[in-house]
């Protein structure tokens, strides 16, 4: 009698913070996963694209490598979008 046991696929955790702190949608490999700040568990091992989209800011994308059982912590700088820049300039006049 042979017993074969299968474990869960290798996965890790990704923690995403933004600078400045903004409420924005976080996409992992193009799929919406939640809002910043966010902790994602059970992310498959490998390279992933993390994108943050927030009102008034240009979308920001970072690549992250996830390893089995570890936590990848990333901080994403959020550049002001052109629409926000124009709005600030108009408010000053």
C-alpha cells in the first residue's frame, strides 16, 4: 500500500503600501485583489506585477518576486496624475 500526500502549492505573502498613503485598487497580474494598504496571502511563488490605481494619481506598477513561505513587502510611490496637476494649477488662478 502506497500513500501519496500532496501539500498545498508553494505560496507566499505580499504586503503592499503606498507613498503617500492612498486608497487605491490593487491589481495582481491584471486581476483586482483589493484596496491599499493590503496584505495578500497564498500568492503563488514566482514573479508578479503589482499595480495600484488611485483617483488623482497615475497608475503605478512594480514587479515582485514571491518565494515559498516568505513575505514580500513593497512600497509603491504614487505619482500625481496629469488631471490632478491641472486641477491644482486651476485652483491657484
